[in-house]
């Protein structure tokens, strides 16, 4: 498979990078990838990364549920239960942070479109972006609405009231290009909502290279709170608020236990998840995954 060695930080361009450790692709290939950290902006990133022609091969698993909607493992069943409760929570967050009950929303990395379907049912106009052909087709059928591929998104001139990236920023091959396009595509008073894993969390520090949210090589970037805020500031975004996502420390800890032992140590996973959750409650910057709300600087 074609690989690209990443020499400079994808966020700030610095060459002042160090290797943190080597992580394994537990989902598809079993291959090893390095986790690098930029000493200037604190972004961590995967190296090498698959090229544009090969990246799709690393998503070819029935257990990659966000693209297939399938999967009958214990973890995927838990995912579906959690998703049932979180979809409405996402809708409420969008309406709270945007101070709107309707408008035009774009979800980047929309997968099979379940979130967009909820928003459409709630009275919003919806668009999505999904680079995976299978998931995009499912999303179009699921929502009955426009789901763009990557080329269509970059060629579009549509403006949005809300743009969301629910665990998708870490997947985008051209980080700078996407953020520039997102900035252009957001209305002056619109909001940008981003949710990403946080390597500065208790569960990440406990599981180290076996932390499931590294998910190499599908996750190209690995964020801390500081890395996200600094990156978005370079694109003229101002942080309005941040908060931890409460289910993530438990779900990620379960996945991490599977990675380490190839079996589910549920008690231990829940204990690590609880400790991480409590830490995130005290300080959102330590949450297993963090939700960020940004507005454009006027």
C-alpha cells in the first residue's frame, strides 16, 4: 500500500517533531505506524500515512460501523445503544450553541447520515460531506438529501449556519485545505462544532499506544485541547466553549481493553472510563473526547 512519510507538522508546518511511540492498526491491517508529536503546537500525528489511493483500504471492515451501519460485535452493539441517546443530544447542542431552531447545516464526515436525518426531522435543511462511496450512498437514501463527495464540497459555494465535524477532523487528509474551506463556507454569525479525541486524557495516558482513539492510520491527527484551539485560531476562529463528551471515556476504554488483550475486561474498562470521566468533569481539557464550539472572528 502506498505510504507518505510526514516530515512536518500538518498543523503548523514545524519540523520540530519527536516520536512518542509506535501504534498498531488493530482493525484492518495489523501494520505499525508511528505517533509523532510537534513540540511547537502539541499536535500529534500519524506517520507514515496512506496516500489518497490507498486510504480507503483501511476502512474496509464490517466493524467500521460509521461507514456500514452494520456490525454485531459487543462493542458495535454498545455503539448503537450509545448512538441512540447521543443523536438527540447532538441536535440539542446544535440548537443551543447556534441559538437557532432551524437553518442550513453541513455535517462533514456524515457517515451513513443518522445525525443529519435527526436534524431534518427537526426542521433543518441539511447537507453532508462523505468521502466513502458506500457510506455516502447509504446517507443519501437515509436522508433523501444532498450528500457531497470531497470534490463537490470544494467546488461548492454554499454558505451554512452551522458546520459540524463529529469525530471526523482527525480523518481529513488535507487538514489546512479543509479548514480554509470550512471558514469560507460558514456564515458570518454561524457556528462551527468539532468533536475529537483528546490524547491528554486519563484513558489515553493509561493505555498509551494501545489507546483505541489513536486508531491508526484512519486517524491522521491526534489532538490536545491546546492543539485544537491554536489550530483554529490560525483560521480566524474564536472558541466559545468546550466540554467533554460523557460516553466516550467508557466506550474508548472498552475498545482499548480489546486491543490490549483481545478480549473484553469490562470491569477494568469501566473503571478506567470512570476515572477519565471524573477527570473530564473537573477539567474539560482532560476529557477523553472534547466538543468545541467556535465562531468566526469578525
